[in-house]
């Protein structure tokens, strides 16, 4: 999520990107903050591959997760 109590998801993702093991780990935010500014920030921090706005159908999350798993195998 983008909005977490101790550290924002954006900050967490920035920290992940500094770690070689997670430099290219796909990140999908599931958040109620799905406005244009949040979407733009999530892209600019370096590699958030997707953002799903709440509320969302669980099928959407499942399909997106399968897409990224499939891409990793190709």
C-alpha cells in the first residue's frame, strides 16, 4: 500500500530498489490513493509496475500477479 503507518509504500519501494536482489522485483501497489499524483510518483520512484485502486475485484489482483509471474518465466 502507498499509505502505511510507519513508512510509506513509496519509501519502501525506493529502499528496495537500492538492493541488488530487489532492483527489478515487480511491485504492485494496492491502495485507495489511486489519483494521478500517486500513480505518477509510483512510476517515478523507479519501477513500480502497477497500481490497483481500492476497492478492487480480487480477480484483478490475481490476473495481474499471474501476468508478472508469467513474464518472469519467459
